[in-house]
C-alpha cells in the first residue's frame, strides 16, 4: 500500500532521513490505498480486513480497476 511504502534511517549527523516514494499524506491521514503494481486484489482485501480490526479509524480505499 502507499502508506506502508515508507523507510526511515538515521544519518551520520543523527538526523532522521525519510524515504516515501508515494508521500506521507496517506500514512499521516490513516488512509490505506492499494499499490496495484506490488499486490493483488485478494491480498489487499485480506490485509485491509486485518488492519481495520487493529486500527478501526483507518480509512480503506476500495480496489478500483
């Protein structure tokens, strides 16, 4: 998903470096949106069911063709 495509590392100067190819808007807004290049619809829907149970405030964007 776009929200889980985020990486963080600590620089030599002890600063956080954030890598977010799809941005941080979905992550910070608690939005789950499919990255259709890396996931199938079935896997996405299963993950969303689990995430919605764990984090009820998450907004799930349905898979669209």
